[in-house]
C-alpha cells in the first residue's frame, strides 16, 4: 500500500508494509464476518491496530 506524507511543502510517497502475519489476521477476520467491517489503523506507515465490527441482520 502507498500513502503520501507532506514534508517541507512537498509530498513524499511512503510504502505501508503488511507482514504475512498481519495479512493472515486480516483474511481470517474478513472471512469470519458475514456483515460488518475490518478497519486498519495505520501510524507512520505501519499497521498498529485491526478493528473488527460485526453486524447481525435481523429479518
């Protein structure tokens, strides 16, 4: 993943690295949720938190 960072009036492209462990957690959580979200919190181009919210549909 790429993101930009402002530095002295110019934008600097930074890469966000996702480890295999992080990717496995993201894939597992996404496959377990029928309705909901998986949100990544990124600081300094690193994933620092993975939030999962599941919604239950009542029909």
